[in-house]
């Protein structure tokens, strides 16, 4: 029996806990976040009672076999999976549902769909896994019909070049789908965003997503060799090259274009042999400044660990990595070619030299090719919590709890002031609108010149006012980020949610150039209107 995606929340329906489980979770959350009181869980509005407007357009005969106007198909693609999206879905609000869903399986289908939409004045939203947390797949204006172009029927690994270590993959392939195909030949992309289970290669490229590695090869940008995109004006295909100095890179226009310039249909991406050596360790710190200093030292050491994630004490507690009030640095190395023990020892020397300690047992665990998989216990607990986190938001919404994340990046010299400002302003906003709240931080990626801090905020919601409360907290965070030298997003994309701050961040002349490309490639303005630009 196939699993069915939730029509309102993150992921699959069978991952939503029953009421008793959610009630116990509410009690734990109350103690953990020190909320005034635990609340009883509520259930989502059934799909048959949800508000889904009637479709306003029919697909032409040439696209009829690809089209669907069922309530489920349209409701599940009404918006992404940000906190505000899950709240609306929970309450049965699918007013932004597309008028029809098109499911192409070939590039010709995509071309025909764009030609029809351009002539008919229908907006087109390219759609992968629908995991956007920034309003990337929802057209705000209802002034014209909207067609969702779901690319997941185009999900094959078309070619593998083992000599150059690259693969040509269709854009609709989800993480599990492409990894399963690459594994047959002993290769892997090794790109594991938190949305890996559902998101697609095309979505990663369109949003400049961040993946598995905490250092080096952190973004999908680093793995893209060439791209192919269908626009209303024709096909854009870049040449396969390891590097090029031939002027501005056309791939850079494709990366981060968020479905506004064209529909990404495939890409050549850099793959690698599957790792067989792995090592993991966890280092604890009593002082946040020491933990940050150690993380920076490792990032600047030239070791480039696969995992170098710093969890503050609240993040460590929230994810049950440490309950003793310490900050935790998770370190990991992996390789297909050589033992990683020496790299791990050096990284630990650096971290311990900055005041860190390894609490239990051996300082690290290393898996060699002939040994069964082994993993540091703290690292294993973090990995499990990391993958489960999006599903937990479903439960929090049912409990009337605001739970969301935001992320940024800045240079090391700006980090202390920016972190302090964000903590102050977001806590102040939570106290003002909710009376209480918990804010935690972790570093998801680190670079020799800076870090990408990722924040989680949890606050009690007032039933019926969840979205207005969330808006105020989110705005406080976004304002603090830009004011103190950060980027409005490190890997969550712009969408519609971050558009005002992204406009402020980018140079005005570049904004004009981007608009000019949009006008040239999409003269009817049908592609994902309102996102990014």
C-alpha cells in the first residue's frame, strides 16, 4: 500500500501522531520551553470540509492527459510547508490553490504548457517537492488563473560519466529517487538537505539549497556542472565544463532563479564514490564564546570536515543531544579514498585546545570499510532529531504553538554582534506578542570567513491569531539580520516571504538587470509571478 502525503502538513499522513501522543508531547514542551501551561491538541480540518476555490480554467486538449483539477491534487500544491502554510492548511484554508495541476513527463510537455499559458494569460508555478518555507510555490494574486507544473514525473538519471564523476539527472528526481539510481553504480551526490525525503534536484538548483556538507561543497551551486532550462523564449542549455572564465556564468542565472525565468528540466551534477571511511565526535563547551572560537578554528584549519555543526545549549537540549547545559560541537569526517582518523584527531586537538571536553567514552568513533557502521551517540541523536524536526511542526501547530526557523550567514567579525542583536530582538518580540518563548541557535554551515547560524523559535500562540503573532516575530528577526550584516537567507531562498529584505540587500542596478532578463525570457510574465522579483 502506497503512503499518501498530508494535504495540510509536512510529509506523510501516517507520521502525524494520535491525540494522546500529542498530549504527552505538549506536557514535555511545556516543561522544556517553560510555557505557562500545556494545551490540548486539536485535529486538522478534513479535506472534504476545506476551502478550495473552484477552478477557473481548463487545460487545452493537447495537455488534457497531463492535467488534474481534483481537490486533493490542487490543495496539496496550494502552498509550501512553512509554519504559516501548515497553520492555514490545518484550518482548511486552501484559497491559494492552483486552478489546475499539470504533470509533464517530457520536455515537450513543458514547452507546450508554457506556450499555452503565455497565450492564455495563465500563471505557471514550477513545482518539485513543494517543501518551500518562503512562499516559493504560492501565487498571492488571484487576478488570473494559475497552473502548477509538477515536474516529479521527470525523475530519471539519464547518464553517468564515471571518468569525470558527473551524472545527468532530470529535475523532478527527489533525493531518495536519485540516490537509489546512483547507488546502483556505486556513486552518490551526497546532498542531503533537511527536505531530502521530498524535495527535488530542480528545486535545489532553483533555490540554491544547502546540503549535507558543513564545509566545502555546502550548496548545490558547488555540485552543478551544467544546466538545462526551458523558457517561454526557448531552451537555455549550458556547456559541461569543470570551470570557465568566459564572462559571467549563465548557470548563475539559473541557480537561485526560483522558477521565475524558466523551468529547469535537467542538470549535469558532480557525483562521487560512496564514502566508506567515516568518523564522528562531539565536543562540549560551557562557554558559547569558546564554542564559537573552536568552530572558527576548525573551519579555518583546512581540514574541511563533512560535519562541523555547533549547537547552543538550548538547541542541544531541544534535540536531546545534551541535557547538562553545555553547547555541543558535532564533528564528522568521511572519505571514499582514505582513512579519516588523522583528520579527526587534528580537529579534536583544535576543539579541545579552545576549552572543549569529550564527556563519555572514546573521544571519537571511526568506521573503516571492514567494520559495521558506528556513530558517536550525540551525533546519532542529532541526526535523528534533524530528520524528524519538520514533522514535529505538524504536532506543534495542532497544539497551538508557534514553531519556526530562520537562518542567515555573516563574516566571523560580525557574528557576535549579529547573534546578540537577533537574540535580543526576537526574544523581545516573542515576549511582546506571546508572553513567553524559546530561541535556540545552531551553525548549519561554516566557512573560513564566516558562519551560517540557524535559529529556532517556539512560542505559545493565541488561537486565531497565530499568523499575526508569527509575522511580528519573523519581521523582528529579518530586520535584525539585515541591520547587523547578515544575508536574509543562507539556503532557504527568497520566495515571497523574504522579497522585501532581499530587495534591500541586493544592489539596485542588479535588481534592474534581473528584471530585464525576466522581461526578455518571460515576456508574458507567466512564470511564478511575485517570487524573487
